[in-house]
C-alpha cells in the first residue's frame, strides 16, 4: 500500500523575531495510506487545527516536509499551489461554507465551473456525485431550503467533484444533530470503502472517530498515541477511544 500523505518532521512556530514564540507542532510524523480513513483527535489547543491548516495548504510549516500524492506542498507557490489545492484536496468545513445565492447543484459544480469545463461534462459529474451522496432530489434547492445534514452532504459532493487525492474534514459533524451526523459518517464510510477515497478527519468527538480505521491522538503539538480499529466492531472501538481519550487527556 502506498502513502497518499506523508508528514515528516513537521514543526510550526508562531511569533515574530524578538517576540515570545509559541510552538504549535513539534516534529510531527505520520502517514496516511491510499484508501485509509484516519482520524486525528485532540483537545482545544492541542495542535490539530494547525496541522489541518498545513495539510490543506492554508498555512506552512516552519520546518519539515509534507507530501500529498507525491507533491511536496511546502515548496509549491503561486499558480502551482492554487492548482494543487483545486485538484488534489477536498475539504469539508464544520459550517458547510455553501454559497446561499447558488442552488445545491451550482454549489457542487462551482469548482468545475471555475475551470471552464463544458456544461455538459459538469452536469454529468454533478449527477454522478449527487447520486452517490443521495442528494439528487435537492439539486434545484437553495441552502436555506434544506437541512443541515443535506447541506453537509452537498458540501461533501462539492469537495469530491474534482476527484481529489484526499478528503479533509474539519469537525464536519459539529453543526449536525446526532441523526444527521451518523448519516454523514455512514456516507463517508461508504465512499471510503467502495470508492477507496482517502479521508483524514479532525474531530474531538469519539462517536465520529469510531468510524475511522485508525486514530492519532495529538497533545501539546505532539502525536503521542495511535489507536487502530483492526477487526473491532464500531461500538467496541468507540469504547476503546473513550478510554484512550480519558487517559491521554488526563
């Protein structure tokens, strides 16, 4: 199995010259294998958001290397970085980030429209991904007319429409009720298992984490523990995560 993400000796320090420095990440190392569903857990201030910002190219590490689908993202600049972000990374935000004045269909199609792809091709791709995410019936509706769960699946469709190398989720169930959250997580699991989509999920929620195959626990900028699901059923893995969270954060 090959790595879709390789993080090597990544360090992130905030603070200008002659100012007090804050070390957010300390020599972080891990890999995400192709087709893996991995979770990163940590309390507020643990460094998980900083790590996600670096993986999504929003921020840069102070030192170290990040490879995504063979690209060293720490060396990309300008148009090359923009192209990489548009084609290699899919991102699901906690608050959906849908444009309210566009229909669901138009929101999903937006990344392709910006590439000036033909309307016929865009239509075919939107139809395909909307079927996979069970949102074909709401394509003509606006975000204000649909539920939170439907909004997040629409956001997931938009993130996946370009067939990215990896799907990043930033607390994607944080704004959803328990039923909608479970529906989204089941959808992500199906995409991972059937379409072999690589997923990295940042969460503080043990229920969400229990859908992953492997969990990395981050604390004070250091990944200090790893938990693998192996052959455990999801409920057993959930209880194992709960126990680990209690011991890791104590």
